[in-house]
C-alpha cells in the first residue's frame, strides 16, 4: 500500500494507459501546457508530447464529438472537461452520438472513450459551476457512468473505464481532488457496476457515492457514539447499478438511507429508491430515507450553499425521526 | 508599421481629445482608477477569505470597459462574461452593492446568490455576468431582438473574450445578428489568452479577429484597447452607425490582463517580459500622465480624485463587511416568479 491523493491516482491511471496503449490520447482545455484546471494532467504533455496530450479550444460540443469520432475509428480518447457543468455545451454529442451510435447502427460502431469531469458543489462557484450532471448522464442507455470517492477506487475504475469499449462518464468530485487514501501497490482493476461495502454493519445501510461518502463518514461517527452499527455502501457506479450488493446489505440491516449531493428532485437516488422498493420491499423495516441537495440553483453565499448541501446533521435528524424512533 | 486604419484611428483620437470636455476626461480616468482599486480590494479580500469561489480580475483591461460603456445610454443593454467587475462599475452599478455581492452578502446586487462571475443589475440593463464561456452571445441576440421589435432605440453591447470565439454560439450569433439586422455591438476583449491558451494555439486565422467577421457581413474594426480615448471614439462610431442604420457591428479591442486568469493561476504559460511589455501601456499610468502633460489637469486634482476613489472603495469594503448574510429563507426565493 502507498498513500496517494485523488489527483495523483487519476493521473497514474492516465499515465499507465498512455504507456500501455498507443491508441490512448487525451484531449481537453488547458490540459497540456497549463497542466489542467485541477492539475490532474500536469506534466503529461512533457512526457507524451502534443500528439497524445491535445489542448483544445473552448469548444466542448466539438471536441467531445471529435472524441466520439476518434473512438469510432479505433482510438481510445480520454476527454477532459473543466467541469461537468460544461457537459451541457456538448450534451447532444454525448447523448445522441456517444449514447446512440452503437444501437442505431445495429452494433456496428463502438465508442471506446472516457469523458472525465470534475463534479459537484461546495466551493461557492455559484449556480452555473456547481452542478452534478452525472445523475442526468447516468440515465442514458449506451453510456456507463462512474464516480469514485477515494484514490483507490479512482485508479481502479479509471483503468477499467479506459479499457472498456463503451463510452464512460468518469465524474470526479471536485471537493476530493486533494483527499488522501491508501492505494495497493499491485495492479488491480475495479469492474464497472460494482458497489463497495466500505464498512460492514448490522443496524442500518447508508449509501451514497462520490462526495456523499464524506458525509456518511460524519454520520457514521455520530451513530457509533450511540452504538448504532451502520453498513456503509459506496455505489461507485451509477450506471450500471450494483443491485446485488445493495440487496445483500438490505437483507442484513433492513433499513436504508440514500444520500445524494446533487439535487434530490430527479437525482440518481430517486431512481435507486424506487427500484429498491420494487425489488426488495419485503426486506425493508421502514421507509427508505432519501436526502439530497435542495431543489434550488446553487447559491454563491456560503451559508446558503451549506443550507442547500446535505449535511450529516440533516441525515442524523432524519434517521432518528423516521427510522430509529 | 502602423496600418492605414491605425493612422486614421490616431487622427480621430486627436480630434476626440480636443473635443472632449475636461470633466468627461476626468470621469474616464476616475472610472478606470475606481475599477483598478476595486480589483485590488477584491484580491486582498480573496486572500482574507471574504471573497470566495472563482475570482477573475479585470486589471489591465480597464480602458476597454470604460471607453466603450461611456458611449451608451440608459436604453442600451450590456451582457458580458465572468470577468465582469469592470463592465459593471463602468455601467454605474453601485460600488457598495457590487462589493457586497462578492462578499456574498444580503445587500449585494443579487442578495449574495450570484457571486463574482454572475453580476446583474436589470435596472441598469446590465444583464449579467455569464460564467459558461459563450453563453452570453444568444442572450445578446434576444435582447437586441426585443429592442428592434419594440423600437426602443436601444442597442446591446456584448462583451466577450478571445477564447469564447471558439464556441459555436459565437458564430451562430454573428450569423443571426447579421441576417436579422440586430442592433448589437460585439466588443471583443482580445487579451491574447483564454486561461492558459494563447490565441496562436487555439485559433485559426491569425491574431486579428475582426478580419474574420466579414464572413458574416458585419462591419468590424480594431482599436488599441489600452487607450481609453481611442476605445471611446471607435465605440462611438460603431454605436452611431448601429443607431442610424440598424444591424450589428464588431469592435476588437487589443488588450491584456496583467494578472492571472483567476487567483488560482500561476501563469506558467507566459513570460514575465510579455506581461511587463503590456504593463508599460497601463492606462491607469499613461492616461493621467497625458492629462497632466496636455495641461488638462494638475497633480493636485489627480491626487484628489485618487483619494476620493480610495475612500469610496474602502467604504464599499466596510459596507460589505458590516452587511448581513442573507437569511436561510432566501434559499428558496427567486426560483420562480409568483403569479396569481
Ligand atoms: C463552456 C465553458 N468551458 C470552459 C470554461 C472554463 N473557462 C472559464 S474562462 C475560460 C477562458 C476564457 O477566455 P477568454 O474568452 O479569452 O476570456 P478571458 O478570460 O481572457 O477574459 C475558460 C476556459 C467555462 N467557464 N465554460
Ligand atoms: Mg482572453
């Protein structure tokens, strides 16, 4: 094991892929000379040259689309967006092209590409820059969608994503780029669609993904103080969703809390919760608690942003009111 | 070698200089100095943690906003991008409320909900601060359509950066403005970089943008964006033409930001010599020097202006500091306009 921060783990996966597969190339705004808006690709231009580390103009629709075209012709592009909010500029390309090409062509065309993008609120960037569109993109058939919460998962998931022959949205919680974690020395991969039981427990299952896992950590500390044993589940993958792992956990604890740091209305947890009720209602002792961000545009002011963001206090309060009373 | 166009520009400037009233010239200077001081105060308060999020400063580009916006009247709309403090102040947005917005306070322009990148004041037809690169172009087209449709006599000024010209919305809006003859003045602030990308790396067609605009049948010219009087003159020509004949125009201002893209930028992508070269053309230094040497103003008058502006900025920081945060209930306000 060695300690690594999230940013380094992502970079490691990129570097390995560039070394091992000549068809891998990276494109995005200011990823070369500037080193990337969040410094993930810092140094890669020097090492791999401008043929493989391609700075793009500010033209998201076009360079996402160009990534799709390059993938259709046999390359493995990794496209970086400065923010998942900017995916909106290229949404048609992502949904209609990356998502639909294979199906519309009756399986003739493959799009082996990864779109990496920082996601999430929490640093007062205001309404246009704080959104979490992985929850929208997770709905699109034909595209996979993952979001790691720690360096180990980031490395393992990005390795698999780049090798996958389908388009993968790789959402990176912007709040976590500097967060540390243990990473195995030996090579490993993490399959898409596999959730992770971060901690086993018997009384209650709490699940989230990405930045939501930090909230769960706080919640868990408070529950432990009251001798409540929580099972902590990190989805890691929003499409496909690992219902098997969720099922096993629910069968053990019979109680479920779902936390989402994106807006609650129409978020990924809305989908999960309704599917879980369809499939596993008999195993549940009470209502599934769902907590997400408030259904408002993200405010700039810190107090308001905090109020919009799901806090561990809000989660605890709901758990006691609705599940443990 | 100066091009013919530049020579002609210079002549115009000379005439302009003599025809402008002293008070007008002093006001141009005062506004530029105000913006500079405002930005310095923002930087200081960013370091202190009072201003958060992404902060993009306008330092170096003051002459562009001040010169151009001085040609507008209260029927005219302005839209711009996230580097918006200069445009806001030149438009006369309240300094206290603008600073308070950056502090995220209830007394801010948007009650602290918008922040630095999203400044708005609809009473002054200042329609934002837009933080998605290229987002303001279609908005400008729509505002101009309304001016045209309602025959208000107003026009729209759309500010944007060199980097944003690579978005589809730029080209699509130029085309639409041309075929619909929309009253828009497109003002490009060509500061040679979009974040860390110099234009020679990300733009086909050389370092001049205005030449490419003929494709869209839009009259276009270029001006030294470090010269406030030149910007004013060039804007006035364009604005007069739009008001008289309708249809869009395009003005490219050659300018430079003396500081990083945002406060998180180490500026590895450019040499300090280049920054120094442009700093020597600092309008905040050069313009008052010229005012003094031309006998329009003396040092004492200049000092008085500077002193007053510094007090105004200090007051705005005090105002922002002592203002309250918005109430929690504000979180759910302003999402929809309520109707019976
Ligand atoms: C759609 C979109 N892509 C990328 C960004 C990130 N970004 C913000 S400003 C900027 C550079 C813009 O440069 P330019 O238009 O020249 O304006 P300047 O900053 O020089 O004033 C970039 C890439 C964004 N905000 N929106
Ligand atoms: Mg620029």
